[in-house]
């Protein structure tokens, strides 16, 4: 289970004999053929919608008012002979509300569930032997050409108290009966209601007579259905459209329905696969080919369509026992085969004996259902006996869950398709198990090895400006990055040591320039050195441009102007560097912090320069006094 504890494969049994037999046969095969621990859940499903909720883990799946879903992991994993076709809307609605819990449909059982009008084998044989009349064909009931009534009993032999009142059944369903009237044109067989709808016109509030025998009830063939009047409208339309002399009634209970069908020579509602009347060997009446469009509109005079019967599994069976899921997917039976198995069960009285006999006598059949252990599903890959991942089936014995650093990739060979767990390539990674693809390393990151679980950020001094790479790019000489995982050249900045070295050199030249202003007789060899320092101090006299601003005060003003001009030019240059495309493409645009740093450094130089100039002026003012 999700907590890591062992648990059996849970199989779901429902309240009809075909399901009971087939689910126990499936459990036997899962145990004996696949070697899994399998148990049939003790709580029986009440109807065809039950698998939708049971396989999702709903604890009260039979309680339509409060099924309690989504509170615990499901312990039921497999359902077969599921009449889900009749509950498609229920299944779709549940999938919308609980998409992570919804059961998975694995396809048809190989047969469709059939509901129709049936006739017993004894009546069939009697009619065919005596007159060659095939009473399993709808045209044989047309009284213009045949006399089918003599092979059936009389409605007058039926106790009226054992029949349900018409107003308590679908014979009073206004939608169904209005459709009957509209498409059959038999307005004599219905009663118009005040709202313009119709209900069936019943004699003694229990029998509905078809037009073919309405004037003489003694010529009517008794037809029984059960429940709320299952298939009442189609049976009424068949009788009217094809001239069947039918008298339709709903048995008062299930036990009375069984009594009526087994006691009276009659036509009756039934469905297959089912064993209720199997010993009577009834045959389904064949009607005109089914028209889906007509049935959708409400016109049901053509033959009915079989109900979809499927195999279903819980959504989590894929990750817990994929081999069981694939085996169940392959299970396939034919309808006559299921009916024969049900008859054998009735005759022997042992469900397990029937299952065991079938298993022994059909080995070639079920062996074809066993999935190849190397037919891996997505999220898995072929492995050898040591559970090492392989790139092909060669040497493979089974499938293993793809681990982090790998992804499940489809491969095809002479046996068909399977999957391998391939290592992620350099430049990619995958941190999760059961993955179907590797993820490219994002910008600022790289992976340089096969099978990487995570990408690593670029180190200091490196960057990566695109995805899916196995190495990072180095910053230009003299530049580095402040942080790991740099995503572009713009993140490469001047190294702190270089900036500090420049600052110290400028400060040294400033100090030399200041010393050059002191009234000391320095050796002639030091003159070039003091001249260089004077440039940093913006000494106009030393650089030979004092003609521009002769005199002390103009000279001082010239220095102030030069400082202001430079401080003004710096932000202008910063703006231009962010506007000019050529500069931006080469990632040379100045950032705000760069402009502020340069301005601060220049102001430091300006302060030293002005201080040195004022010191020189002070010395010159004192000179006459000495």
C-alpha cells in the first residue's frame, strides 16, 4: 500500500451470477498464473455503477447518498463483467470530481450485455417441430400469416393480485409512454393526460394489450417483465410495429417474476449473461437491426443495442502491480461461453470446480493473456536479473521503475514496443522516479555527467545564458561574477582586486602630486614622477594649459568646473550606454551601481585635488613673510 505494507490484490464482486463466477475465475488466475496474493472483497456491489466508486476507494460505495470518497487508499483493484455502459454519465461525472481516483476502463469483456424479449427453448422446439415456425424471429408472430398463440398459455390463468398496478410502473411513465404513442401511432393503447402527455391504457389496471389482440384478450400471449417495468416501452413498440399479439404485465416482485416465467408458457424480459433462467435455455427474439438514431430520439421499434460490459481497474494498480493490470486487460470471453459456464455452475453447484476445469482445459487461451515480463509500460524500463537497467530486451528478465537521473523511453523490436530507463544526457537532469523525460538545465546551470539527478549552478567567474548545456562559459579576463548561477555576460563584473588596485594607484599618484607641491628642493630625477602626480591633481600649470585660466582664482574655478563637468558626464554616459543598441548587444551598458561607484571614486580624487591646490595657495601666500 502507500505506507509500504504488503496488501492483496482486491477483486470486486457484484450481485449477479455472471460477475460472481468471472471474478472468482479472475482471482484464481491472478493467484495461480501470476503468483500474486489476491482476495475477493467481502462486500458485494449492488448495481452496475458500484465499480466506479469501489475502485476509487469510496468506503460506502453502495450508499448512493453518502459514498465517502477520497479519504483512504482503495483496497479494491479489479472488476470484471462491469455493466458500465448503462452508467456512463455516472462514471464521467465522478471522473470530473475525482480525477486522481477515477477507475481505468481496460476495454470490453469480449461480449455485450443484452436485454430483450425471450422465449423458452421448449416453446421454440414445439413450434418448429409442429409447423416449422421459428418463434425466435419477430415476423413469426404476425397473426395475418401465423398462429403463434397456440404455443403459449392464457393471460386468464394469471392471478391479478400477483401483478403490479400500471400506475406504479413505467407503464405510467409519461415520457416513455408519450414516445410510444408518438412513434407507434397507437393512440388507442394510451390515455391522454391533462398536460398533453400519455400513460398506458391498462385493463384491470394491470394488463396492456397490443393492437393485434386488443379486441380479443384470449388471443393475447402473456409477456412478463419485472422491476419498474424493465424494457416496457420497447416491448410495446415491438408488439405494435410487428403485429405481435402481446399482453404486457409487470410482476409484483422478483420472486413472482421468477414464478411467472417458470410456470406459464410466455414471452419475458431477460438479460444475458445471467443464469436465472439458464436451465430453460431461452432464446432472444431477433428484431430489425438496431438504429441508434431512432433509439436516441425515443423510437424503439428496432432491436435493442447490447450494453457495454467492461474490465476496470483502480488507477493506482499501474504503479503497484502493472503485470496484473496488463493481464486483466487481455481477459476475453464470448457470450455463449459465459452462458455455458453459468449453466455448468448451476448443474454442478460448485463455482470453484467450474473455474478450475476451465483453467485446466484452456491453458493456451489464458497463457496468451500473460504479459511478457519485458513488455514494460511507460515510467518503467527493462532490467536484468540483478535489476540493472538495460537499453534493450537482450538479457532482460523484467521491468523496473525508472529511478532519478533516468527517463522512460520507448523502444521497438521484433517483439513489439517496450520501454528502457535511459540516463539523462549531459545538460539534462531528472530528480523524480517514474519519469518519462529529462529536463534541460536552465540558464545559469549545467550538468556535465550522464544520469544527473540535479543540475549544478555555474561557479564564480562563469555563466550560462542558454538552457541544456554541459558546461558554463568563462567570464572575460579581469571579470568575475558576484554570485553562483550567473545567467549572462552582464553578470560578469570587474574583479574586486583590480578595482582596489586602480584605486590605490590613483591614491598613490595623488599623494605624490601633493608631495610635489611642498616647498622642498627635490632631486631633478623626481620631476617626472611629480608631474604625473600633478595630472591626477588636475594641476593646470604642470600639464601646460595654464594659459586657459591664468591666475590663481581662474585656475581654481577651472578646477571646479572640470570636476562638475566630469560628474555630469558620468550619468549621461550611463544613459547612452543603455540606449545605444551596439553597446547593449555587447552587454557593456553601465548599471546604476557602476555609475555611483565611479562618481564616488572621482569625488575622492576631486577632494584631494582641491585640498592640494589650496595647500599650495596657502604656502604661496606665506612665502613673502619668510
